[in-house]
């Protein structure tokens, strides 16, 4: 499927990503002929005290530094300010995911390792080939997984995990979006994580209303979380990306013959 085929023409698609991540998804939606509706169900809270406690490790000796999300890069960069790129320069920087690597490069930071399989499991496999790092500083979300750190520790690496940020549910007024949903002005909602599922339902305040649009999710894991929370899932991405989620949504609309809603 080619994203420029206007396969979602006339649809109104709700984006629940955080504001700083929504732009690329909005652009992809527009290329398919649909209208993106921004309704952030996540927002980043930077954990400055944690980040600054890592300064002693950054300033003494070369180490491996791992980022697994662009959010992590932004959190550390915003906390350290102009010192960020200077402090990163002596170290080997490891990025999981193309977007993470691109974000680091935008700050002028050279990425020393970027596994082909853009996941923590992929990085663990890469380390089996290149060798386990002796010392690793891992910047990640507070709610992130400990699986990689535990595996590396078991392999003899000394891992320091820094919780650089947490993702919160926005508390801004959602009444306008609730009204749009009630009036059937939203064709579909995109949900990219179990936490986004919970926050979307919380912000809307009603399962019945939250279920009015078609629900598209990024993976079977998120589909399970959505269904357990009471949502009816219509489209599941074949691979874990927002483009694949849009592909699945376009296929669903095409197969079901569901009519699109016209914005007022």
C-alpha cells in the first residue's frame, strides 16, 4: 500500500500521541487525504534531578550511553542545556530506533551504534556480536522495561539506569473533543501504547463515547490492553509503526465499506 494513494480521503483521524511526537503522524495522515485531529493523551514530565545526578559519570572516563527513544534524548538535552552535546562527545552513544538516532544527530551528536533491529531485544543481540559494554549509562522513561538492563548485568556489564522522564496524562479540558465524538465527527482514533489506551479512556470519561470511532492500535499487545479496558478494536498494525497502523485502518475502512464523516 502506498501512503500517497489517498486511501483515507475524507476521514477524520484522532492522534493521541504527545504534542512533540504528533507532527510526523499528522503529516502521514494528510498525505493519505485525511484530516488529523490532535488530542494528546500523553505528555512528558522531565525528571531533572535524576538526569543531573548522572553528571559525575558523564564527566569522568569514556562510557557507553544508551537512548531508546527521542523523548529520552529531548529530556536529557533540555535538562542539560548547551552542555548536552559537549558532555556526550567523549562517549560512545547507542541509539535504539531510527527516530532516536535522528534526534541525537539533530543535536550534533555522533551515534556510535544503532542496531538494525530497532528494539531492546535487537540491541541485546547486537551486543552478542560486538561484545557487552563494560559500563553503560541508560537514559529511559520511568515506566520503561528493565529487561535489557537485567540481561546486560547478567552478562557482566555495569548498568546505571537513569529515569529521565515520565509520561503523564494531560489534564487540559477535553469537552470539545468529547462533543466531536458524540456528534460522530471522528472516524478513527490511533492508540500506540497501553498507557495511551488508559489515558484516552480517562480523558473522554465514558467508554461508550470512547468507542464511537473506529479503534486502531499499533500492536497485538496494545489491542489486548484496549479490549481489556473495554474498547472494541477494529484495526491492528501488522508491524509496530504508525504508518502500519494507518495501513491497517485503510484496509478496515475499505473492507467494511464504512462511510466517512465530514467535518463541520
